[in-house]
C-alpha cells in the first residue's frame, strides 16, 4: 500500500508571547511537528505493518522543517519530501493544499493520504478536505480507528453526537483524531538510522508552481492580529493541611465576590 | 436567479444552528444592503417558512435529491456548490459542527475561494465583510478577509443567539447535480448527548485525567451543585474514555463562567484555550509544576480526593444562610 502522510512543521503556540502593544511576537517561535500529524504517522505505520508498502511524508513549510521530518523518518516513514514555502507561512489552506497536491502528484499515485484533524497553530482542519477535493478522492474526517480490507477502508468517525462507521474505496484521504493511537517515541537507534533515509527538498518550481501563483491562489488576506494576554493572579496554596488550604481558598473566593451571589 | 441584492447564505444540518446563523446573517446583510437566505438539503425537505423567515431568511433555497439521504460530505458538497453557482452569494455561512467543518473546506476548494474556520465575529469596513477568528490555541485574534467571492466561513454552534423578528421567507426549489458519493455509511451509533449548555454556566467544575473513574465525577457534581454550576471535563475524559460527549477547550466548548475549577487537569494550552473567558480560575492539582497553576488565579497543590471533600464541606458551612 502506498501511504502519504501530510505533516506540518507548525509554530508551537505555547511559545508565542504577546508584546506590550498587544501584538503577537511570531519571529523565532520554536516549531514542532503538529501533534495530531504524529497520530497520522503512527496510523500509517500500523497499516504498513499489516499490509506492507511505503510511507512517504510530505510537508509544505520552511527549510527548518527538515528537523521535524527527521523525527517522522525515525518513527518509521520511508521517505520525506519538503516543499519549501517562500512566504514565511502567510499562505492560506488553499495554497497549502495546492502545494501538497502538486508534490503528491509528482510522487506518482497513492492509495491513502493521512492527515491530522487540525494543526496546533492554525487549527483550521481545512487542508485535508481541500486536498481530497483537489485530488478528486473521498475524504473521511475525524477517524478514531482505521482498517483496510480488499481495497476499501473502513473507519470509525467521532462526531459530536454519534460514532459513524464508513467505508470508502481507495484511493482516499483520511484525517485522524488524537485518540486513534499513541504515537511511538523513536529509539536512539531509529533516530540514527533515520539520518540515512531519503530526504528530498523541493522548491515550488520543482513541483510546477511559482510563488506568484500560490499567492494569487491564497484565498485569505490578513487584516489585523491582536493578542490576548490573560493575566491570572497565580496565588498557589501549598504545604498546608487540607482544611487550612481550603479555608484560605474559600476566603479568597469570597473576596473576589464569586461565591454565594 | 442572482437578483440584485447581495445574498448571505446560511447552511447547517442542525436546525438550531441554522437559526443562529440566519439571525446573524440578517444583521450582517443589513450592513451590506443584502439579504439572508437559508439552504435546506435533503432527500425530502420540509421547510417551515414562517419560522425560517422569523429567524431572518428572505429566501429558502431547497434542494431535494435522493443522494442527499444521510449526511455524505461529497453529495452535500455537490448540492451546496450547485446552489452557490446559481445564487452567487457574497458569503456562505456553515455551522461549525464536525460535519460542517468537513463540508466547508471541500466546498471552498471547489469554489476556489478562501474559508475562515470557526469565525467568532464579523465586521463590515467599506462595505466589505471582515471575519474574526482565534488562532494559536486561543492566544491571538486574527481579523481576516476572503479575497474572492463567495467567501466561506464556518461559525461555531451557540456562538450567536437565535433571534426572531418580523420576516417572511419565500421558498425557491433548485435543481442541481448531485453525484452518488463514493463513501458509504455502514453504521451510526448515537452518543448520549447531555442537554447542558456549559458555555452559559456561571460556575464550571471541570475534571481531567486526575480523576480515576467515572463514578468519582460525583464529587465534582456535588461541588457544582452547591455552587449552582455545571460539570465539564478535558478532552481525554470525553474522547478517550467516553465518560462524557463534550469537553472544554480549543477543540471543544469555550466557557466563560464567573468561576472555573480545573480539577486534575494539567492545563495544556489547548485546554486553557477554552477557559480564557473565565473570570476566576481555580486549580486543584497534586503536581506543583502543573502548567495549570500559571493559568489560574488561585490554586491548591494537593490530592483532589482530599481537597474536594474538604472544599465541599467548607462551602456547605459558609454558604448556609445567615
Ligand atoms: C489540536 C489539539 C486540540 C486539543 N483540544 C483539546 C481541548 O479542546 N480540550 C482539552 O482538554 N484538551 C485538548 N487537547 C489535548 C491537550 O493537549 C491535553 O492532552 C489534555 O488537555 C490533557 O488532559 P488532562 O489535563 O485531563 O490530562 P493530563 O495532562 O494527563 O493531566 C492530568 C493532571 O491530573 C493531575 N492529577 C493526577 N492525579 C491527581 C490527584 N489525585 N489529585 C490532583 N491532581 C491529580 C496530574 O498532576 C496532571 O496534571 C488538544 C490537543 C491537540 C493537539
Ligand atoms: N504545511 C503543511 N504541510 C503538510 N501538511 C499540512 C500542512 N498544513 C496542514 N497540513 C495537513 O493538514 C492537516 C490539517 O491542517 P489545517 O487545515 O491547517 O488545520 C494537518 O494535520 C496536516 O496533516
């Protein structure tokens, strides 16, 4: 089976600071592979273990994404492909899907594309469905379990009011939830081996696109950004007998007038 | 078919969400000299024109097609795309249920347009609609504009109130091409959904993985009851363990109580994203290093199984009349 995993080297939102004027400081924010994309990777490995085949990881992002993709190679991907985003992350999900689709087409066919439910930074949940539409394949979102049999995929979807079991013919695109599995942590041995696995860096031109083309395709324009710095009082009661600690808390809450209105 | 007026189309498979979207669409339409319209899709559709009109729809576009039996995203994309092609709306609002959230981007891709996910507010500047959404796990509010037409946006359920007013809706039946979807729904297992509107609760007592069994949530229930509040949970408690259907956080409910208790919750940024509107946050956690203490006003470092019973006792004493 030919599996493609789409993984974003995303900004770690926990590391974003807000400057005194209320603007988020987005330069030099550390990045990591978006959490749920590791669940997608783990799901790919489980399928490969059962059915054989290859796992190719594809990312659209900054050159530094190489570091994140190494981690996925160490987990068990066979090859990684990075299409370098020249825009510093300003393109929307439509442009991202376009770049990923071009890369996936260059790789030849696929049986299954795996994505995460949504990314940790943008949290759009759009790239998967857009990619499925662009490539003309069915999509299954919010999958919390997956099996493949006789060219079809059966997944259980986690919707807010129901679990829905669906069957789709391959090729298809699936986006997984965080609950589908627990991503493995690569061993040191696997990390060392990963440095020898094929890693390919493509410019947009290598996949038949240009920066101008993508910027035109990008459907969203940013008007303004405003950070919320929610300042909490951070009073921590510790090393006290429980009854004493609780009385102290209750008196604070009375002072705040949030009790017994 | 397009008519002169600019149209804001609203669609949700959930009737309440559709009413909320319509109410908001009517208000927004007023600012761009346009009108709000609803879309109803299904194998057979029964349109309550009076109700839809009262909530804001001037027109109700109806597509009836055998392929629209059960929500299949491919078929629903075909249908909405067909409606958009004929109506040529300015903006398409789709309820951000999970079904809506997978429909909107597929539709937007086919329309070759931008889609703002989980939009929490609209502004009109120079006759153009701008949309606000929260990014970076709740830390940043971003004002965005869709460059092309139509714009697509998803809107969280229960964000806007449904508001009735004078208004009449006219039904318009549309013929659109809907192909047979490749996917097949094998089984639907409904979840037991509680009717609690946690986003409106004044007090929320939220439990995380520090709580060992479903049974133990009774302790949280007792605290919530004394304070006239509701019980909530973190995502793993609902999505992994299945003890509840809804959770609080980035991918769940956003709450804004006066008083929020995080009990045995570590305080991951995605959890905190759902509680930023709380006035006072109280954390109870046995780990002094738990990140939740940095996002709390008051915290007790201790075992929740000791702290909660003592807190319940104390509150019972203090809150007694007199
Ligand atoms: C894209 C994305 C979206 C997400 N959306 C959400 C969301 O909407 N909501 C959400 O909640 N999570 C969400 N998550 C998951 C989130 O990152 C955390 O994994 C999750 O919030 C952790 O839940 P928890 O705090 O209950 O569990 P844990 O992190 O395991 O924390 C349990 C805590 O309980 C404490 N504890 C244990 N025993 C006791 C005891 N006896 N007494 C006192 N304290 C005790 C521990 O010290 C620990 O701090 C999301 C993740 C991603 C990647
Ligand atoms: N830049 C990217 N490179 C590779 N995959 C991506 C990228 N952006 C999004 N994805 C994939 O699409 C999913 C949803 O992303 P989003 O629509 O940004 O929330 C992610 O979990 C990834 O699987």
